């Protein structure tokens, strides 16, 4: 029989809460990755830089966690593991906010369900869930004490119905303002009724001046991950400037210590990472832990320094691919080189190239066609193997879009095969025709539908952070299929390429007014519904037909594939009979002012 003293000690121990298990320890003890989710299935083993991030998410004294992240650092697994921890240990209303509906479905099917099913603690927590009323769906789960909902930022009505204590925001920089304002702010407002709320935001930054995650990181304690040099022991945040390699040999990539100039090979990186630590650069901030990472510290095989050096070499000459490298590998926001084009500089680069004889380096042709009420305008672009664009000519076909003769003239242009310097002839590989004007859409789609197999497509421009081109999800009332051109994305990529003579070349046949139209817009930052948005606005007094045609021709290039060597052989051989002889002549209309 226990003594009074033993009973008192037992009662005292009951009043003292057990030591809290750190989230990183719980993840490694309870979370498993099944086959199909990762190349290394089994119990999760966090990398050294992941542990403090996980523990910050699990720390009740930290309200916000912000992670500026690249790819290849395991954030999705960490995010899902953190969600699993709350389900199993701190059941509460949980909301995961992702950019689009497709992202939500993919995340639930590819990550949440497999990881939850492979983790016994989470499976046990979900085993008592009731679905008698059919309230569980693909994107919604209920469990004792809480719920989990996966919501798309593009549907703000989904946010109005939920009050949540735990909010996870993934890929914040992919979210745009809706009619009701910023989806991020709307989601955060759903947590206000909980004094112990938790808000976790992670994203790869996109544009420096409009980045949600960079703005949030600037308000945090701004932690950076530093590793020791194996030679001098000094701690450094590894940055791209510290990675060097022998010219032309990216496989020799290594880290050069900024303190002692020692050159450290890739094989020593795991030891450096194991001894690394996070340092808060703004330690005075409380309750908001911010973490900034780049892929240089990732232990993923595809993030080895030599592999990243090879990726950089392949990307560095094209602003669009370089931006992808800066965003996804270095975890940095992209800052455009210029906000406005100089028509004089562009026109001064005109050279003796054109449609009379297409240059030998051109292996594909595309055209973008702008539809006006009294004319059709087309710019023809040639494309080299390495992605450079040659603006070879501009054609104006006079006539209303209701005039069948105008469409017959366009059809003749699209079927023309132009003389090529390799000895053969080259035809137009793809054409994108603007159908954005509701009045002309029926006429455009009537023209493109029977020519779809020839890659003559009807397009409609759309603002915002979208792919350069994608097929519309639904058909028009007449049954036609439109393609959506992300005009802001295309303009951002083109504005970065146009100032570079090696990226875009111009025919001397193009008149001055064409260059004026090409430089008719500039990039600006505007606040829309409370958040900064980078967009393009027309310069007063300028027309934009040339710019629109180039944008559409650039979008058309994205749907063209060809084998360079085979194409060269074809262009060097005799061409099939031409339906039209001679080049398309420049229209005199472009000379009018």
C-alpha cells in the first residue's frame, strides 16, 4: 500500500505537464513516406536545416512561420508532416490554401492521403471520423476535435465559410487578388477568433517587387542557414557567388570560402550541412520566425553543386530560363532589367534579313495575327535552334473580319512556303489568331477550327500569373476550342529578351511605326485590392498592334516541336510545290502616320 508521501509525489507529477515533444522528433518517429511519394520510402529523416523549421511550426509561442524556399528542399513533405502532427496531437480546424483547384486535388491525392495512411498515429486519429452525413469529401476531412480543408485561392467564397486555428499557405506567390481582395489576407482573417492561431506560409518567390513571401519574410526575425568552412571554421550562408568552377567544366563546381578562400568540393557538403545552424538577423522580432533557403544546401542528389552549375550554364543566356533558375534554385525574387523599351534602340538593330530569303539559322516560323475591325495584321517570326527570335516581316491584310476575302488572303499567307538559305523552302509551323474581341470571335474560330491540325489556333489573352499558353478548359458556344495566352507572363519574358541583340533580331524591312508599336507598353507596379501587382500598361498615344502580334507569335512558338537536324535536312532538300510564289510583300499601310 503506497505511503502518503508517495501519493503526494504522484499527485504533484500529475500537475506538471510532460515535456513537449519537438515537432521534428515527432515527425521522425511517426511519419512514413510510402512508395510512390518519394524515391526513398520509409520513416522520414529530416535534413539538418529542416529541423528548426519544423520545431518553429510546432512551437506554441511562435504565431507565424514564413519560409522563402527553392525547390528540392523537401518543403511539401515537411508541410504535410506538420499537418499530420496537428491532426494527431492538437486537433483543431486546419486550412491549407493553395493557388488553384488542380493544386488542391493533386496535393491531397499525391501527398496528404498517402502520408496520412502510412503513419499509424494519424491513421488512429482519423479512425473515429464519422461520415454519416456525407461531410467528408476529397478536399475535406473531419476528425475528433477538428477538421482539415484544402482550399483554392482562386475561389474566395470557399474562405468565407471557415474559421480555422491552423492555416498553411503554400506557393503564396502564385496567388492573385480576387474580386474580394487578397486571398492570403482573407484566409488570415479566418484565424482571428483563435488567440493561439498558427499561420505558416511557404513559397518560391517570383517577382521581387510583388512577392508575398518576401514581404512576409521582411517582417520576421529573418533567419539564414549558415555552415562552417571545413578549413577555417567560419560560418557562411552559401550563396551562388561562392560557387566556382573551371571554365567549361561545371562538373568541377565547388564552394569557395569568402573568409579564407579555401575551395571545398561537393563531397564535403553533407558534413558542412550537418554542422550548420540558423541565425536570426533580426532577433528583436518575436512570434514570427522567418527562414530563407536556397538549393545550394540541399542534400538532394539533383541539387549537387556540379548539377546546379550545369543548369545555370544552360539557363544564363535566356532571361526566362534564368528567372526560373533564380526563383527555384536560388530562392530569390526576380527583378526585371527594365520597365520600358526604347524604340530607337530596337530600330537601330535592324539588319538585312527578311522573307525574301529566310536565314539559314531559322528552323521554324510562327506568326501572331491581330484582328482589327478593318484589317488583319500578322508578324512573322523565325526561330533558331537555341531559341533566338528573328522578326522577318509584318503583313497587313485590309478588309473587315466579316469579309471572306480577307480570310482567303490570310489562308494564302499561312500556306506560303518561303525560300530558305539552305536551299529549300520553309512554311509557317503555327499561327495564333486573336479571338478576344467578342464581335470577331465567331469569324476567327470558324477560320481556325478546320485548320487546327496545322496549328492554326484561336487565342484569347488573359492577365495575371498564367502560363504563356494553355488550352481553355471549356469550349465556346459554337463548340470551338480557344487557347489562353498569359499576356503578362509573355510580355515579362519578351521585355527581358527584346533589349538583347543575341535574343531578338529585326528585319530592316520593318518600318519605324512598327518599332513604335512594339515599344507601346511599359511595366508598372499598381496596388489592386490591397496588394502590389506587376502589370503592363499602354503608353498614351501609342498603338500596340506590333506588340500584340509578337506576343501571339511568341505564344505560338510554345506549341511547335521539331528535330533540329531533321529540319535542316528537310530545308536543304527540294520543297513541295508552292501554293504561292515569291515572298509576301510588305504592306504600304505601315508607312502611314
